[in-house]
C-alpha cells in the first residue's frame, strides 16, 4: 500500500475507536454495563490497529494485534508502558462480559474502564498526530 493509503486506513481506524468510545459512554447511560465494557475494549483495539496500519501491519487475531502493538510501541517506549495495564484490564473485562453468563460489572468499574479507554485512545491520537 502507498503511504497515503496507510494514513487513510489509520485515520479510519482511529475514527472507529472514537465512535466506539461514544457508544460505550451511551451504554453506561442506558445501564448496559457489559456492552460498555465490550465497546471500550474495541475502542482500544481499533486504536492499536490504527498505529499498526501506519507500519503496514495487520493481523487476523486479537492476540496478534495486541502482541505486535506491545512489541512495536510499548516495549520500545514509543508510547507509555502504562498503556499495557489498560490493555490487560480491558481484555479481561471484555472476555468476561462476552463469555461469562454470570459476570456482573458495576457502573463504577465500567466507568473507570471507559475512562481508561479514553486515555488510551487519546494517547494514540496524540502520537499519530505527531508523526503524520
């Protein structure tokens, strides 16, 4: 792909991440906390894919996206290593929300997760703006 195509793909994925954050916030207001946890995870997932797009990288599995994002941006300290904690927390909440029928997440807990997802997406957006 040409550089401009990669930049456009990255921007599309970042826009998707921001849209998912708005959806997560709306789900909290509706009292659908499991869906808010799911949407906040997908917001950071799309933000990670936005970064990887500029490198011309894409992966079919969530694990590969997360592993390669950490390798390219967190282990090298291009981005704050603290973002890895947000990834771990949101992966765990999304997995439990989606697959554990008895999992209950409180409004307070999911609100913290959505705020952390906002921090994550904002960090990605700032980094992308600084390099493009």
